[in-house]
C-alpha cells in the first residue's frame, strides 16, 4: 500500500473538505459509543455477528428478532432496517449483507454506493458504521467510505441548493490503518469529481480555453501545466488538430499536465478532448445524439482527473498527460469531407468523415507525447466510436493493445475497481481498410466493418515503438440514469481504473 505522510494527509483532507460536490465528512475511530446515532452494521452470511456486540441488550434482542422474521442472513447487498430502543431514545439500525465476505474493492465500493442511496432517504446527520469484526475491517471501512462518497457526488454549478452534511464515522480497532488507506482513495475521489465536473459542464462553458484554465489549477498541487495555443500548434505542424479545430471561433489547445513524482521515463497518457462535437459537415443527424456531445472530451477529463489523483496523494509515479482539445463545428472554415490534413508525424490523412475527428487530434497528441517525453509506455483514452458501444454496450470499455503485460495489468485494475475492460482485436485487415488513393491513409475504414478496430489501427500508426494501449470509453463516460457509484450524468469512468493501475506500477 502506498505510504502517505502526516503532512500530506493534512493537506489532502483540508482540500477535500472544501469540495462541495463531496460534502459528507468521513472519519475513522476506535471509539464504539453509538447511543442516539444511526448505526450501520455489516454481516457475513452464515456466520456469527460480532459487530452487533456494540448494541445494548434491548437493541440486540430487537435486531435479532427482526432478522429472524425477515429471514435476513447477510446475503450480499441485502439490507435490513430496524428501529431499536437505546435507553430513552431509538437507534435506527441498518444491517448490510457482505455475502461470503470475499469481496473485491469494487464490490465494496458498490455496497457503499447502495448505502449512500439508503442514507439519502433519511435526515440523520450522524451515522456510525461498525466495521469491527468484519473480514479485513480496515479495507472494508475505507472502500465502503469511498463508495459512499462517489455516489454522493452532486454537480452544483448551476443549482442553488442549501448545503447538507452528514458525518460518517467508521468505528473499528484498526482505525489508523483505515484512515491511511482512505487517504489514497479520497485523492482518487477528487480526481473523479474533477472529471465529472468537466464533462457535466455544458459545452458553452467548457471550451478548449476553459478546459485549459481548469487544468492550470492543478499547478497548486505541484503539477507542471503547459498550454499551447493555436499559433504554437500550427508551428509544431499539428495539421490534424488544427484542421479539426479551425471550424470554431474558439481555436484548439494542447494541454500538457506533468506530475513528476518519480524519476525515469514517464508514463504518457493522451486524452481525446473534443469539447463539443457537432460532427462537422458529417453532422450528427439525431438530436438525441448531438445533445450529449459535451461529453466527447471525457477521455481528456478522465486523464486530467487521474493527474489530480496522483498529485493529491503525492504518488511516486512519473505521469505526463497530453490533452489535445478542440470544438468540432460547422462553418465556412471547417474541414470538408475529402480534405487532406498533414499530421505532425508527417503522415497525410484523407478525411472521409468529419465525424471521425477524435482519432485525428489524438494522432497529433500521441506524436507530441512520444517525441517530447520519450515515455516508457503510452495509453490513450477516448470516447471514440459508436462501434464500440454496439460491440460491448456500456458495461465494458474496449481495450486495444498488442502488449500482453499492459493488457493484463489494465484488465486486472479494471476488474478490481469495477471499471471493466474487454479486449478487442487489432488486425492488419482493419488497417488495410485505411488505405487512401491520394494520401498516406484515410480516417475511416470500410463501411459496415468493425469501426472500433479500424479506429484503433489508425491510432496504432502514431503509437511508436514503446508499449501502447487504446481504451475506448464511448458509452461509459455519460449515463442517462444513475449507476451504482454515480448519479445520472458524467461517471468519471477511467480515473479509478488508471489510478489503481498507476499506483500498482509505483509498487513494482
């Protein structure tokens, strides 16, 4: 587990307490006094119930009868609610089932999310969660707290709402260990909240320039942030990024955010940052489709959120984020279908479809990451293709790579936190579809082919020789309904996955 100093913890918690989106205060204590509070107990199925020993005789008897009547034995995710006498008062007692107790961190997070929904129905402001006597109590307390906070996120930029605050106290002997573990997770929460805020903000208030302004705020955490404006982008020869962005009155930007927490070659992450995607002249015909295109910068948002997560926990990783940003608009200056753009790498691209713009800006971003930083490996993240959604739906993100070690590590991290990845094929046949008669390649494959794979093969031409993986998060970044760990809207998908993977790399 990553070690965190006391001074780092103080700064971390001070920063988190100022974040209105995650208003609940979490603490850990070995004090088991529970009178007059809402109590949450955890029960492993078909085992004794040591956590209930904190109750007085009357409450315990009342709870045992309620469990018997309701045939509650601790099945995973099941909850039992009772009101039990506690002296002159009543305690609200919630019991949450842990199944066999062998839950992944992601499954514990989901229990926390379910608990957050239950607590939101009550006006109680003081909640004590008894983790004492559960398997690996410190881990359970930290991960359940993480889930509660993630589900409790609210996007409040445009809403006037009275602030409400709950105090969640986890009671267990290993309070110090739980607090240290949660310090790392709370940094990840801050990164998720940043990614969600960026994606939830309407495109008119989150232009490439606005995104760059948000990135600059990470300087206060020790992140080196560089913003390259249109003249600099043009000077670098980034014809693909300039081409996509030239249809907008607000020109493109290239944001570089570098957290240098370790020596050596960095890990490079490149994120698609289309702050609004009209489709260009291949305009999106569906009003339902175009209305949520503020989310087409979710790859860049997830990576910037990951940088924040690393910086807030002072992670011993060297991470450079390269974020090409543009609006894909229709105007007299916009790209036309059939135009040819010149990438910074020197390859020319015939633009067959102006709505396949994400791969164009990523091409120049990947070139910049490779040539300026010589990374030891590179990962790009993008809401890239509808084809990915048709192949995998919204449960899994698509993973493309030829590096088996990178595939195994990312897949394992995704499984651990519940941001799941599924490997999709890279194949020369899909690459052959990109041949152009007038340029080095086209930006789309054959009609009716596997669009997610042909897009990945396009990106592979700009990936270089170091290990590389492409993660297509189309369908994962925005949800019309609430999910286990997020309300409706932006999910922040990718921050937890990449943070888990990166901190695992730091331990190697």
